């Protein structure tokens, strides 16, 4: 049984989570998260802790940001777009139990904002911004680091928030280069 409560978007996501692990969930009901749901999430965070596992799409990221802003200290789990896509539909409900367990095994905790270890120059040098294949490279790095895919500015912020070390970054970059991405 996972101690924390997992925040998901809907009922089908809850079904997918329960196929993969024994856990309790709170469903946001989509991106129009109301105050009642946010109070439930805050109570769960206070009593047991919360893991946010939303779809790897724009709406899922919006929900993740809303919950994280309103309920500080949440943990984050990320599914890759490929692991959560079935017949062109992206969502937690499409992920295999193995993919869900892997995402939950790589949960990241937010840290108070501090001076990032990886700066913009590092991102440019690594070809993660201002590069013809920057988007593809960030997608690969996000998967390896377990922080999900996002634009350059958000990627930089996630590196700091999830306290990605220079060593972790360098290791992921080596894997990216070994794959020829």
C-alpha cells in the first residue's frame, strides 16, 4: 500500500492506478478544480502526503501546477507521453501497470526554490534550448531524470525544484548522447 494519496484527473485514472498498485486516489474531475477538491487534497497532504500523477499533456500540467501552488509540499510522479498513449489518446488511464509502478518508483519531491545547480548556459551547451532538436532532447532528458517533458523555461525550473544534481544531469546527458538524440 502506498502511504500517500495519489491525485489523478478522473475515474479511469483511478482504475488504472488500482490495477498497478494498492493506493488511494483523489480525482480532480479535470482542470476545473474546485475548492472542495483542493481542501480534500490539502487534508490528504497534511495527514498522509500527496503524489500528483496527471496526464503528460497540457491539461495535466495545468492541473499539476494548480494543485502544487495551492497545496505546497506535494510529490510528483511523471509518465512519459509514449507510456501514456494508446490509439492517439494521452492519459494515465492508457498506461500499463508497469509504467505506473515505474513512475511511482521515481517520485520527486519539490524543494524550496534556491539557486539552481544547472544554469541556462548548461542548457544551451547541452542543446536543450536554442537547438534544432531541443524539444526532442528535453523530452529524452525529462524521461531519464523522471521530471517529465516541458518547455525550456519550465525544464530549467524543474531541475531546480527537484534538485537535480550536476552529476544526475551529466549522466542523463551521456545517455542522450549515447542514444544519438
